[in-house]
C-alpha cells in the first residue's frame, strides 16, 4: 500500500515535470520570440522618430479590440503578440513621444535604459538584501552617491531607488516624522508647509504615513509662482502661537504645473531657525542640476534633509525609477530597518552591519534591480550627453517662449525657468478669453499631432508645453509653434464671424 502510494507520487511528479516543461523556453523558441520582439521595437522606434503616429491614437480609439480574457489553456504565440502589439501601439497617450508636451514627459526610455529593465528581469536579479556583498547593491549605492553629490550632500547620506517620486516622497515623510519622534497622538497638531504648486505626492504621502489629520498649509507664492520665505515664516510663527507643531517644509525645485522653483536657500534659513525638516521635491527638475546654465536654481538644496528626483523623467529611463536621498542616512535606516533578523532569515548571513541592504533603507523587501536602468545608460553614454540633452530641453523651452512672444498675440505669465512654457492667446474683442483658449487647446489636442495639458491659474485658462523627452528637438517645437499659430488663426476667424 505504502509502496503503491510512493510509486504513484513518483509517477505524478514525473508527469507534472513534463507538463510544466513548457515554462523552460528552448533556445530556438527564444530566438523566435526575441526576433519578433525586436521587430516590434524597431517598428515602434521608426514610427516614433518619423512621427508616423501621433501620441493620441484618435483614429482607432473607437475600433480597438476588446482586451482578451485570461484562459486556462495556452494561446497561439503569434496571435498573442499581434494583439499585445496592437494594444501597446494604441495605448492612448504616449508620454515618451517627441511631441508629447503634456504633464511631465515620462518614461521615454533610451535603448540601454530599456535593456536595464530587461536584462535583470531575465537574470532573476534580487536586490533586496545585500547577500554577502552583492555587487548590484554596490552599483545602486554608487548611483545614489552620484545623485547625492549632484546636490552637494556630504558623506553620511543614504537613499534608495524606488518606483518613483510618489513612493520616494512617502518614504521621506515617514523618515521625517520617525526621526522627530512624533507621536501619532500629536499628528493632528502637526503642520506641513508647501505651496499650492507642490505635487499631490506630498498629500498622498501624508495619508499613507497615517498623517491625514495633520494640517497641510499652503504658503503664499510670489508673481513667479515661488513660495515666499517671509510668508512661510509668518505662518510658522502664527502656528506656533496657536499651539501647533510646525514640522516639515516641502520645497519644490521644478513644480509640475508651472516649472517654478521655490527659493530653497531662503526656505532653509527659515527651517534652520525653527528646526523644521526640509524636504526638496526635485522629481521633475532634479537632473537639470547637471546644467551650469540653471545650477543657481539649486542653491540651498544641499542644506535640505531629504531630496527626491525622478530618473524616469530627467534621465529618460523607463517608468518606475525614482530616487530618495536622506542627508542623515542613519535616520533612513532607523525608519526602515528592523532591529532583529526576521525569522525567515535567521541562521543565514543575509544582512551585514557593514553593508546595508536596500530593504533596510526602504519599505520594500523584494525589489527589481532598478539601478540597472540608470547604470547602463550612464555608463554607455557617459554623463556628458545627458547634460547636453537637458540643456537642449532648457533652450527648446526658451525657443518656443521667444517665438510666441515675438508674435505679440500671446500672454506669457512666466519666462521659463526650466522647461515649462505657459501661454494664452489674446482673444478677439468681445470673446471670453477662457473660452477662446479652451477652444484653442481642444483644437491642438484633437488631431493627435501634439499633446499638451492645460494650466488653470487663478481661474484663467492657460495652455502649457513641457519639454522633457530625449527625442524632442527643434523640429518638434517648430511643429508645435506652427500648429498653435494655425489653430489660433482658425478659431479667431470662426469666433469673429460669430460675433
Ligand atoms: C512627477 C512628480 C512627482 C511624482 O512622481 P511619480 O514618479 O509620478 O510618482 C512628484 N513631484 C513632482 C514635482 C513631480 O513632477
């Protein structure tokens, strides 16, 4: 009986081995998959370079096939790939496209950066724990130090490479309150300061770390949409008088909507005087610190306690890579590491006091080797070309600004500090300006040649162009400018006839 059962189990295991052997894809099949993949990638690349598809697939949005169901059995490889390709090509708006000027162009991965996502995925690279000096952790540490150096942080910092700015911000907020030894019972008295242009990642992060009850104070901005340090200090003094606990200031270097840059040096003075944690959100603007032309905008960032920067924006890597650096690395470690070895690692030397693991410096344990997406492009291209590419984006924004200004037909509230251009067209007499610009905006976005998102400032409707894709060059801004001119004239004539 016992023996029969054992035979049975043995046979079952052999059967299952055969049935699951398809998971081990043989070389010939792999080559087929790889060449099919390269075909897809090359077609995409060609089309995107030649602008033969728009960022918005307006034409076939309606006729898109429904997304398949997941089924018990396998599907034909070629059919799956065709379908997959069709869905990716028709993925709506593509923020990695050279004429994507909306929000912040994100995730336009250079080829080596894309390989940085692919190669570690095939190697099953695990980078959560240091596992006896895993060199990929060393590589990520080098990258974090490179970022820390860029902003002038001294030795003693620590950081992690997370999935993006939002998660990095959440972690920074957690470290800030943990190191301040705040009690949850005091959260309702805590005050966090930022401008109205701060990213919602701050608000979401506060909720995630349990500080929903804290007050998020919107500090007054000046005419250039920058937080005013004097207003900040006035507010802190008032809050202190009212028995509240001023706790943290989130300054933004490159606000998402306007590209404005808060005066970090002045804000750091206020934070010093009142012993507040200074967090710098440079998710969008951070890598412009590579450019001498705008380096002065970063003055004082070295005085902050934490900083967030998004390689999936300014370093042109695929979506899913954000960096947090905390100046006093011990605080990050204290917040994120356990004071004991977890039961599932006990008895095996997974952690070492000498070499910290990413999982001791973030809330993740298992994580992909995200650093590869920065490492490969930075090594293969060198830093210099990123400096040039970012300088090109700065100048492209100024180029468009200059061209719009020259016509005398647009209101331009702000000379671009980084790469956001805000404008609205002067409306014909008797026509409401918001209505006119809304129509201009709708006209520009409707044919899929370019994509932008608007900016509503004090109830005034503005159009907004943000330049950050590595593929965006002068011809794309020329196209953008001529479309703006053409549509403006068209709507002007229409409305004038109506009036
Ligand atoms: C994009 C952005 C964020 C959020 O980053 P994600 O990577 O999208 O989570 C935060 N702050 C600013 C200023 C941003 O532009």
